[in-house]
C-alpha cells in the first residue's frame, strides 16, 4: 500500500506469503467488528502502525485487507514475522449464517463453469432462509449451463458452511449482456437481507 511507504513486506523463494518490515511497521490482524487482535493463524483485517515515520505517522491504520499471520516458520529461515497472501477485502465479502462468501471464492467457483462471461449476485431473505440469486451472462443459456452454475455455487456453500451445508437457497437467472467488447467485467454482489432497526448496512461490491 502507498501508506506503507516502501511496502509492507517481501516474499522469498518459498513463496508462502510476505515477510514483514517489522523495523518500520507494526502489524496486527484484528476482528473487524471489535478491533481486538486475533491469534496467529486466524484471518481478520490487516492494520498497521508506523514506527519510524516522522511525517504523517499512522496509528492502527485499517487497510480493509483480509489476511492472517503464519504461525509456522518459513522454509527460508527468516526471523521476520510472516503474513499469508491477501485473501480479499472486507468490502468484497458477505457473512452468511454459517460461513463467508467473498469475491475470490465466488470467482474461483463460478468462472470454472464453461461459457460464463460475467455474473452478479444478490443475497436476500426468503422466509427463514437466505436466498442467493445469480444473474449470469454467458455465451449461451442452455439448460446444462444454468445447472452447472447452480451446482458450482451449491458446492461452494457446502465447503464454506461445514455445520450448515444448506445455508442458502439458490436461484440462477439469465442476464441480458451488451456486446462482449463493451461488457463490464466488474462483478456486483448486493446484500439485500432485512436487518434490525438502526443497522447501517455497508455497500458490498464483488
């Protein structure tokens, strides 16, 4: 990040994550809601404090990036603290009843479906269930394609919601698409679930 100055860390030949610039920056992984530091190995929001900067010092600067500290030593033998690759951003994830969906896992699951060009996802309530509606743009909309999209998302939910595999109902709709050369590849996810009075719901872009 620009705010880190020369960068927050570097990777080595082992390519397991980042070795952090601990002499200049103090890193924490925190619970995004409480701000409390999390133990090594548990994912959360990356925050950092500058230690040597005299102009524009930063205290517990929130990056909105999601990562975790690596508890195991790196094969290269470094004594520096190591952080896993950035797994995504807080603005790109939604919390389910028992699990999390974010842009990275959605992309990996859905773009593996042959013929998919683009998609948007909306999360809403349907009775006592949560409903995920996918609008997909594709080369064609054969029944097998829509089925494969449904199956890919269902498998993803099962992997990310171990104790409640059927966390969401799933609906897949065709989506009108501009000519491919004009189509935006930005993916959009909207959390449209009903929330308690007074709850401020952040915009979610996936």
